[in-house]
C-alpha cells in the first residue's frame, strides 16, 4: 500500500514539475497586460461633524471619483496617491474606484473611459505618461472632469474639463536638503569625513525637469548649511526599477558618496543605504520602518488637499484650476517625521527655513546661491509650452530668482539647468 | 506472486485518437475543475463567494459595450501573433521572436508617423507605415531564418536575441523622440493632426484589428491546410530528409515561411501603433509574443482552435482584473487564477494523449 501511494505521488510530482514550467511562464507573460483594480468602499456615514461643517461637504456625497495608478501599493509613488485618494474620498463621502497597474498606453484611455462609463464625475491619473490618453478621454467625455498629476499640457490644450496638478515639491526637497546638510556637518564635526569629502549621491530616474529641479533644490538646501558639499547624480532610465536603483546607490556609495537621496519610486536606494550603513533622504514617504538606522527624512507631496479641492469644485459645479500647484501653505508639500539618525537641532533648522520659504524671504532657486558654468544665471527661457522641438518660450528668471512651477507658468517643474557643484555621472536617459 | 507485487499501481498508456466529443469533454472537464479549484482557493484565502467572483469575471469581459469591444480587440491581437508564429512552429522552427518582430514593426510605423507627418499627405504616410512595418517584421524574422537555412544555426537563440535588440532599439528611439525633453516618453504621436492614425472602420476604434484578425485567420487556415506551400511546411516539419527526398528546397521553405511569420508580426506592430496606442514603448507588445507561443501550441497549430485559446486567455485576463477591482484584491491575485486555469488546460492534454491504467483493471483486461 505504501508503494502504491509512493508511486502515485511520484507520478503526480513528475506531471506537476513537467507542467509547472508552462503554467508559470504563461502567468508571467500575461502579467504585463493584466490590470488590477481595487475598490475602496467609501464610507457614506453621515458624520455629525461633517454635517454641521459646510454645505459643500454634504454636496460631495453621491459623487463618484475614479483613480488611475501606474503601479500598485508596492510603489512608494503610487502608494502616496493611493492613501491620499482613499483619505479624501472617505472624508468627503465620495465613492472611490481605484484602478492600479494601468500602463502608460491605450490602457489608460480605456481605463478612464470605463470609469466614465461607470458614472465617475472626477477621474484622476497619476503618471506622467498617462497625460495624452487622459486628454483623449477628456475630449470624449466633456461632462466628466479629468485631472492629471505631473502633466504639462493642460494650459495649452484648451479643454475645459482637463486639468494638471502638482506641488512646489522643490520647497520640500530644499528642506530635506537642509536635513542632509546638517547630517554632513555632524559627520565632519565628528571627524568621520573631512569637509572636502562631503559628497552626496543622488539616484534619479530620467534627465527630466522634474528630476533636475528635485535634485538641484535638494543640493541647494544642503549647501545652504554645509558650504563644501558636492553631489553626484546617476540615472536609471525608469521610474520604477528596484535593481537599477539599488545598483545606482551602490555605485554612488563606492564612489565615495557619504549620503544618498533618490528620485525614483522603488525601495532600491533606501535598502542599499541601509545595507551599507549610509544615511538616506527618501522621497514619497517615510522608509523608516524598512531602514531604521539610515533613514533621515523624506519629502513628499500630500495629494489630499488637491483631491478635496477638486472634488469640492465638482460638487459645487465650479471650474477646477487648469494648473493647480500645491505648496507648503496648502499642506501639499510635507516632510515626514525625522529619523533617529538626524543631527541635533535639525528640527529647529527646518522649522526656521520653512517659515522663511512661506514668508518669501528665501527662494529655493535664488540666482545668488548658484552658478552655471561659473556665471550667475541672469536670464533663462524655459520650455513651458510643451512641444516636440523643446522650444524655449518663457523668461523665468524674474526678480533675482528662477520662477519654478507654481509661481505663474504651469504646475509641473521646468527647471532643467545644470548648475555647478553637481556632477552627472551619466546622461544616457 | 512476487512479480505481481512489483507491478506498479498504474501504467501510463498512450491512447488511440479520441473521438472529438471525448477530447472536448476532457478539456471542458479540465476548465470546470480549474474553476472549482479557483473557487476553493478564493473562498479559503479571501472568504469571498465564488459565484460572485465568476459573475464579475464575466462582467469584466462583457460588462459594457466598451468592455466587449476591448476584449475582442485584445483577442484579435493575441490571435494574430499566434497565427504569425504558427507556420514556423509547424515546420519545427522555434520562432520565439514574435515579441521583437512586433516591436520592430511598431517602431517602423512610429518612425513614419513622426518623420513624415509634415512631408507627405496622410494617405501616403499610411501607405509608408504599412510597407515599413511589414518590411521591418520581415527583416527581423529573415535574419534568424537566413542563418538557419545557410549554416543551421540555432533559431531558438537567435530569434530570442532579436527580441532584445528590438527592445533596445525602441528604448533608444524613445529617448530620441521623447516629449518633453528628458521625460523618456514619446506620448501620443500627432495627437492634434491625427496623421498616420489608421482609419476607424464604421466609426469604431476597435473594429480594424478585429477585421484583420478574421481575415488572417481564414487565410492561415486555408494556407496551412489546402495550399502547396502549407503542405511543404508540414513535410519539412515532419522530416527534413523526407522533404529533401521529394525535392523540397528546405532552406527556401524556411526563409519563405519566416518571412510570412515576420510580416504578420510586423502587421500586429502596425495595428498596435497606428490603430490602438498611437505611440511606441518598449512594453507595447506586453509579452504577448511569448503568450502567443502558448496559444499556438495549446491549439495544436489549428487556426480555428487558436481563436478559442486566445479568447480564453484574454477572457480570463480581463475577468481576473475585474475581480480585483470589485473585491479589492492585489494585482497578483488575477495572475494566480490565470495560472491555475492554464495549468489545468495544459495538463488535460496529457489525459487526451495518454490514459492511466490501474493495476486491477489491467489484470481484468489480461484475463
């Protein structure tokens, strides 16, 4: 009897192992196409406080909001949007339909149309490559409001129901840079490194204005407290590539960088830093739980204020801003809680700097704080109106500082100047 | 007695050809079993009612008119790639380069759209796109075929490597044509002028791919079963020596067949770029070049069966993602369900070709 069972098991095992290869490879190949969608049931409970608050809050009930995300909760970038979407919808009593893992192709158009067909009044997409497909969907559904984060085209597209949104995240990066600078100062004071060795590393996705604006403001923040700091930047050519980000961080560490920050969406760089024991300034949200010893701080955009603003506009029937740019004041730009590894007095320093930024006493891209090829940047024409030839079309250096997004031109960053002190290791992407 | 004890519990015995209703019965049983297993796993792991799950699978594929159209369009694309690979497989030429042939066809179409938009009238741009895509697909298939025919190189490796070259070329041109600078995205090409956008048939965005798929399916069925060239392909596949003996030029058949494979893949690239996405990215083929290998083999190279196989895969794919929407499950959950179903479908082929003969039954038969 034992033998019977054994031989039966053996045959089963053989069959399984012979067929498993086919099964699993098939699952892998279909993975790229499958889209997963998640619904968070909005709680339509009538909170006593909300009822008493305003009429607009009551009017948002019964609305339906659709969200299109490039990845799912495993990406720090998308998780940041996901949490904000759920929180805003719950607060306003809006039904929330979330579609994750939507690629930047026709699938985005289909997803947006499916959401519109399903009765959504407001549809939002979070990834840069979604923009063109959102525009296509917006043309087809003029009664539905479409918003897109990080996009550049709303102000030239002339569609009443298509909007861009972003936040002055360079302010947040600048503050995070101050945290990094203070840490470098501490390391210099402790004799761990000399002042000349204060070199930071930065893992970026593409040589895109959003990334350039991000690392430059981070660097300027650090240099505002640690004058000898320099920085090396490497690019991965992907917004989400855990291996490439990890390798990029390791390469920078081997290159002598004593502090790392990144602008890409996986946990690659933070985990590489934790392994190597190198302090890390994160993005999109705290990585303190995964990297307790090396996490310093993270800047992030809090999308909740925008979602609330847009949904209230939809409920009231008023127009959503074509270009909405959140700021420190709107609560859109935030720093997470500081990690345990930060230098003493960091909190006080960033509180002071934050007050200065809000008051307008300090501008991140003040032309007196940086040079380009040895000279001050007295004038710069940026490519604000997106076109295939990258034609510069707006003078953006006004009143002694570079007017980055949010000042007046558009919500997405356009600072793509190569300033002195930052070395780009590769610019293939 | 001793000998009897050593006899295994059961034998695996090759079956005679089953009547069609029995083999279909086995396949249906496999799908039913797969669905039952999926239901059990779903209930155990998530506590969700399986009937609701199957309902939402159906809604995901056919819930609205738009969903139905998208499902049909996706089936068409997968079917077309499977049809493209089939003649090569039938002659035992392991063309796993469908992905690359599709990509390069798409890249050629995109190049025409980007570079010719202000130089030629729309109709001529489209003509150029058709020619360029087909030619690019053909070249991509021809290179491995030529080396195979000439020096008998391993086509599995060379077609696979051609995929990577195509992906890297697309990545390179993405950077060349990116808008805005540094973003690594081309975006929709000619969004305002719509130059090079293949025409919508009867006002439907989705119909063109579906019509092309119908035409190519019929063509491929006739070509493989009733044409001289189709016969030559089967002979080369069965035995190269036989083919040589009866005077078939094996090298010529290989090259001709692969050109056909490549042309259809190039056509898929054209549809993906010109009719569906209006852009090109490295992931535009989405791994379907490999899924198509599975479809082609699952269908035993029969174009009509391929319609069903690719439909099943797309139906599950779209249905499974709907499950995740409705019940808030992670992306990977739909992959698990699709994996289970494919496992059963492929597994059932074993029971169609073979049967298990248990010891007692065997004894009885001997008596």
